[in-house]
C-alpha cells in the first residue's frame, strides 16, 4: 500500500519555480532518502507534503486519503479542513533545528501534543513519553529543559515528540545538519533502529553513506526536479547518471 502518493507537484515563490512536476510514491515500511545539492527543493517538497507550504499544482494522497486534488475544472484544490487535520495527525516531521519549546521540560515537550491535540489522558501520555525517552536513551532527562541538552539529545527529544503522536509516516528534514560528526552518529543510529522496526520514513539528508546503507529508495533532486530515482545500488553504483556521480564525488573524495 502506498503511504504517500505525490504526482506532478509544483510550487513557486513569486516568479521562482522551486518544485517542477515532482512525482513519487512511498510504500508502507519503505525508507526513502532524498539527496541533492542545496537549493534543489528538497525541504520545500517536505513542507508541501506536511502542509507547511501550499502547493500550486499537482496531487498528494497520504495514507490513501486525498490531501491535494484537481477539481472538475482541473484546478488544484485542498480537501476540507477536517480531513487536512486528520491527515496531519498521520504524519510527523523532525526539523533540522529541533524546534523544541524552550520554556517546557523535555517531558512536557513530548506530552503536550498528545494531551492537547489527541486529548490523551495525561497519565497515559506521560507513560508513553517515558517509554520513548527510554528508547532514545534519555530517560534521565525528562525534567531537563532543552537548553540543558546537547544538540544530539535535543534532536532525539524531537524524534520522541514526533513519535508520541503515533504517525504512520515520519519525515526528517536534514536531521543531522546542525550537529557535529559525533552527535550525528547518535541520530543516525536512532533512525536506523526505526527503519529496522518498519517505520515508513522520508529523509532529506546529506549523509550519503547513511542513505546508501539504510534507504530502500533514493531520490536525487536538482533545480526543482527529480533527476533520478531508484534503489541505492543504482544511484550509488556504476549505473547512476553522470550528474549523480558528479554530485557524489565530493562526498567520496
């Protein structure tokens, strides 16, 4: 079953076309890595799928539900507000700069949405949060505040916060870009564990070895287009296009 279906997606900011005819699917349990040079539209694509930006054209279907469709006149329109909210609850997004609430403890950062959005019982939300913190190796940090944590710890809390809403598909927007190499390893280990558990994920990343080793499918974007898409052995092998090989050279040198 396709958890995400994107067809002919387009997005412009004023006269600048950022996304041009983007089409791809993500199957249940699949890990998709999105790579490419800066400014290629990777993050904008994630933001459109997560309703943080409004797309100009194309269609998007999440977990079998239409989010963005073409009406009888061929115009791209969004579905109703309730359906958009329901779709939003099926997705989780982990940002590159953590985006934790600085005035809330780690525990409250994780429980706030389940309690306020899902109307989950506070005791149950706390139990789930502590389980997630244990999974992230941060059980002892429940009462700490974001400013008291390392960057790697903050990003693991961000992942726990996203998982607390039990999303069906999880998106990562360059989750290690703000971290030094040692802390990067912490986050990649967590994502690998989620992949092993069968979590459906789309990951925008500059970690090429990670994309090669963990992803089921790799998408290479440039200038708003998907230039190449396929299995890791294709994009990281001899059969890749010359443009992809050229891009990867700087990571292998």
